[in-house]
């Protein structure tokens, strides 16, 4: 009688997709910025401070805010589509 042992590697597969970085904005003055809150502890407080700084110090004209329902899920594609259609830049907040 022979036994077979199967070893399973729980690590994620290396399926890397390369993408170029978006070009930097010349200025934030008048820019529309999207804030994506990952819903972790203190993320909202952190991003609200970032929002205030962007508006008062850097002249950002509008901020769109989206809070994910939990940190382990990606931002839904329809939300990303909507935000990218009306924002010039994004901040994705991670906090704990």
C-alpha cells in the first residue's frame, strides 16, 4: 500500500500585469480628486484631513468620496468608472 502526499502552496499565483503610472498633474490647483476609503480603522478620519489640506493648501476644486464596504474587497468597477470620469487624481486611503 502506497500513500501519496499532496503539498498545496497557499500563496497567490504570480500573475503580474504591468501598467504604466499615470502622468503627474502639473498642479493640484482646480483639480478634482477622488478619495477611496478602504473602511479600516481611522481611514475616514485620515482621508477627511487629506481632503481639508487638498482644498485649503493646494486649491483642489472638488472631492469625490467613496467608502468601500470592507477592506478585503476591491472597489467595484462601476464606482471606479464613475470616479475616473469625474476626477483628475485619486488617493486610496489605507489606515489601521
